[in-house]
C-alpha cells in the first residue's frame, strides 16, 4: 500500500510537456509511480479534472524570520508554493553579532517594511553563525526553505558600526570572505547583495553593501566558486536601462563565481516592455564573457488596501510609525502638520509617487457614522464636492476613524496588452518569474500571490500561456536556475512536493488587512481559490484553502539539495 495516491489527475510535470491523464503514487516522501496506479494508498486524493504539478518555487522572499511566529509562512503556501528562498538583497539575518542585532532589526524595518515590534518581540536573535541560524529553524516550518548569505549581514558582522560608513579594507574583505565561506559550507545557497539607491537602513543611510567597492563585490562573489550548489543574487537600480557599470559589475561577479547571477526586479507592462527585453538581451553579451545574467520579473501590479500608517515609509511621514494612536491623531489634526506632510509628499522619489496621488484614493472601509458615507468614493470626487483639497479630506476621514480607515490608490486597470507584454518578458531567454518579496513590505505589497495571479490572468483570462507553459515558469525554470535536486519536476524518484489545482477557478482571493502580527502590527493577506491540495515531501500541508497543521518542511542546503547551476 502506498502512503499517498492521487487519482485521475492531469499530470503537468514542469518541463513544459503536454499534460496527460494519470495517477501518482507517493512513498517515503518521494514519487514512486506516475501513470496508472492500481495499488491503494493510506491516503487518497481524488483529483478528477484537476492538474497535479510540482510545487511552485519562489526564489525571492524575505521570510527569514516570520517562521518564529508563524511556522506556516502564510499566506505563501496557500498559493501553491512549496519552496521559498530567503536572505535576498543582502539582507540575511546571519551571520550575526550580539551588538549588531538591533541594527539589523532596524534595517529590516526600514528597507523591507517589516514591523519592528514583531522583529523585537517574536524573534530570538540567539544565533551567531549561519550554521546556527539554519539549524535553529530546520524542521520547524511548513514548506522547504533555503537562504542566501547576505552582504549587509557580513559587513555588519565584520565592521560593526563602520559597515554603513565606508569601504572595507583588504583585511576586512578577507574576514567577510571567511564568514561567507563558513555560511556556504553550512548550506547557505549563495551570496546576495544590493547596490540599489532605494535601499536605506534604519538611520536613513545607505545599507552596508552600498558602501562596497566593485573589488569587494567580486571578491565575495568569487567565494561561491569553491562551494557546489551556490548562486548569486543582486539588486542593481530599480527601473530603466542598466546604469553605468551595472552590467559590467554583474558580469564580473558571475564570472568570478562561475555561477549564474539573478538580478531583479522588472515590473513589465505595455509601457516598458522594450526596456525590459533590452535588459534581458544584455545577458547575451555577458554570456560571451563567460557569465550568466538572469533577470527576475513580477507577474503584475496590485492596488493593495492600505491604512494611513503605511505612508510612514515616505520621506517626512516617518513619525507616523513611532507614534501611538492618540499622538498620531493629534499630529494629523494639526493644520501645520498637515501642511508639512502635504509639502513633503511633493518631494518623494518617482517610485513612491503613486502613494501621494491623493485624488486617486478610493475609500474602502470606514469605522463610524461620520465617515460611513465616504465608503466607495474617490477622494478627488468627494473633495471637489466639498470644495476642499483631497489630502485635507483624507486626513479628516482618517482622524475621525482614528487611523483605521482602509483605502487604496486606484490606478488604471491592466489591459490585455499589459499581460501580453509580461508574457513576452517571462518567456524571453534569461528571464525568471517571481519577485514576490513575501515577508517584506507587508502593509503595501501583496505579490505573494504571484503564482495564482499568473494562472488566473495569463492562462485563464487572457489565454496567453498554456497551463503547461505556466507551470514550467513556476517550477522547472526556477529549480534549474538554483540547481535544485529532485524538485521542480514530476518524475519517479523526485521529492513529492506537489500542488493540485483547478484551472477553471484558480486565482488569488481579494486582499484584506489582517491585524494578526506580534506587537499588534497589520499585514495584507489573501488566500487562493482553486488550490485544492499542497503537499510537501509527501505530506499534505494545505487542503481546500486551509492549513492542515503539518510541518514537513526542511532547510535546503547547498551541495546537498542543490547542485551547481548550469552557466548556459
């Protein structure tokens, strides 16, 4: 008798090959048979009319510490994800020094919008080395996890308070290389870093890695060459063509490591598809120099529900994050403070200007009779009727609701042309789908639903991808880039990380704000429709949209669970 039998499914194996009817048998956490399974199972799933596919692989998350208060890493697995990678952008939480834990917490709170109260109250910060951190969480989580060793953590561990002040000396670079080598030997999946001008720490200074010289970036990347199964992840600028020296630096890092470099992120739509494709074509030039450069693209924008405190990340609005409700209400009631905030909003960088388009705010939920009439209205329309400014009216509503008002910045709807542009980018040579940032920006981004969004929009609504192509983008391609062993494809002998979904109904559920984090913080949350079952190593972790309570996930370690990725 098999441990688990999945009956009458459409088997989509992650290679891009056509789906085929069949059963699937699982024993000891591995796929034992695909085809017609006659022997019964201790557990049986009737998958008639539904797809069974490899569990989706999310290569870009910041789920490094959420597991300390939420072992499910919700809502990510509800969307069919069975493997996540953390430690991206150089922001791993190991190696760690006792005197740098506070700095790393404040950096994560600023650069990745993680709630400082949750970081301080629910995370033990009781490890020093990467090995200790990996051992600390191994076997405690619902899904499989793998972690890069981050540049800013390395700099902080070696340079202390100087990490975000100056270039490193040759001796300090050697010390960082030693710590990185130790982390990779313990199972770290590779080296991650950022040089993005948007990445600032808790003191609004450039994060430590941004003080590195090109020689430092290349020297640390080169450490990966001696550790099988490792990769590189890097953040250059945000949008537009590569800046001066960016392509050259990434090429040098990939060559030094003899490993692929995954850069991110692209946000493709009809307006910028040519720029995205041109950036991907730069990979051809890198390949001619013995490098492999792969770009990461998200599946689509969201207009998430927000509360006013979310604006704390805007320059000039930071006080909102430190004040209690009474103090914040007093601040927003003060005409001088309102004028100061409104003026500060005119000076935000381009990539956050969408969060200052006050006339485009649509009120979604209010909390009292004085504001109930604004639900569903655009602030621009309501302000015009009241002969006041949009920001002034928004503040009036938020004050009356004591900061609980839920609203969104309404933008133009996506068109078929936008989705067609995204598909062109995803299918291009040298690209990868992902960039969920799950675990980060939890009050203003909801791209944790990228897999179900792709299936709903690109496959079902627009017919721009076959389900087989979509599954390959979500499984086989990321598994290959990071060298995952026996994951990302359905094959006899492979690990039984599986998702069973209904093509006719799969998609993300509506977003809501959940007030469920340690310290009283909020986050965006949404489950999925059409995801019937999610299985990790043969154990069902999600059934009909709910967690089963099982925790079969394990830490995936380089050289054991990964092999060195191909350079072509």
